[in-house]
C-alpha cells in the first residue's frame, strides 16, 4: 500500500520557511494578482494565493478585471505594476479570456517580477540550469520528492503532458536531478507500455481515470498534477487513486497533493523576488 504524500502539511512547512525569510526583510514582499473574468475555479485558486500571502505576512494586491476587458488595458496595468516598487511579483491567473493573446500578456511581465517563471527569460534560465524562479507546480513536485527522501538520480521518470506550465518544466527539473526522462503526450502510441516502465510517473493531462493500475509499475511513485471533476462533480486528478494506491510506493492525492504545493512554491518565489529587489534598493 502506497504512502500518501501530504501536500497540505508540506505546503504549510514551505510557507513557514518563506514567512521566516520575509521577516528578515525591511518590508514585506508584495504580490499583485490579476484575475480576468469570472472562472469559478480560477477564483478559488486566486483566493487561496491571497490567503497564503496573508499567512506568510506578505502583501497581496488584487486586480479583478471584467471578462470583456481589452488586452491593451491589461497590458497597461502590467506596465504600471512592473514600475511599482511595492510590487515584487505579478501573477496573471490563467486561463485568460479567448480574445487575449496569452503569450503577449505573459511576455509583458518584467522577468524580475515573474513569480510564475513563465517569461521566456525565466524559461531559458531554467533550461540552462540557472533558474532564478522555479515554475511553481513542477517545483512543488520536486519539493515533495525531496521531503519524502525519494531519489531521482538514475530513475526512470515519465511525464504525461507537454504544457509550458507543467509538462515541459517538470521534465527539465527531473532531468536536472539526474533522472532519465521520457515525455508522453496525446500523440504517443501505446502509452501504457511506457508508463509501466516508470519509477516516477507524473501525470498532467486532465482526464479523470486515465491512470489505472494496469499503467503503473509495482512500487512506482505516482504524482498526480491534474485537477478534474468526476461524474459527481467531485475534485479528482488523472489517477484512479483506489486502483493505483495498492500498487504504488508513494502517491499524491487530489485534492491535498500538488495543488497546495503549487501555491506554497509561489510564496517561495515571491520571497526570492523581494530579496532581489531589496538588495538593489
Ligand atoms: N498564472 N495560472 C497561473 N499560475 C498558476 O500556477 C496557475 N495554476 C493553474 C491554473 N492557472 C494558473 C494554479 O495555480 C492551476 N493552479 C492551481 C493552484 C492551486 C490549486 C489548484 C490549482 C489548489 O489549491 N488545489 C486544492 C483544491 C482547491 C479546490 O478546492 O478547488 C488542492 O488541494 O488540490
């Protein structure tokens, strides 16, 4: 029977660490959170991030814009926040409304305030192994592996999903930890043959029930990054937890797994940004 990785408890520890770091600074780190439109899930995640800031003794500045806001207005707001010395980090919650060009918006965030690590400069830094900010979700997964003394070196790691937010940076971090990494996606034939080879399996697809026991090797570490709703509307990941749990060595639940860790790593990035900014003052 797998050990359940407790993302909630671990996130609390990461946040305490960030809070302690913040107390050594001259002023509290400040996060600007931009939410465009009324996606209910985004609303929940953004509220969580603001609560995390408060818990850490950090400031948060919320900017709620209506769904029909014009892109140039959002770009103007980002420009103002880039220049605002009280703002150490800027987070534009995704997804954006369809009429906006996500890439243009994310590229407008100053790299030194890009606490999501989505800007090409920060992606590039990650790829060459010199990151300033770590992308929150993959960094949260690495923190979980580390906290449970799960080695990555030499292990077969399989990442499902190739998004810029999760799949690609996840593969990069596992690679930098000396894992042997395979990436799978919607065009990968015979997925199960590959996932069954994994010592560490990370699923970030977004399809409830995708990972059954037949796709998992005995004793594998199974990390579920997805946030889906099942037929009854209950929150779940890609992994059929009941089926896979007896076979895995470690497993992350949804909720209470990677989600809270994503938010905790954001606090760590915000602290990093604030340290940089205050060292320059
Ligand atoms: N810019 N947009 C930007 N940065 C991000 O890092 C995100 N993401 C994803 C969506 N858009 C983003 C998040 O923050 C997903 N995501 C996220 C963050 C937190 C949680 C889930 C997804 C989370 O806290 N999940 C809780 C359950 C929350 C609930 O009850 O709905 C959990 O225990 O998993």
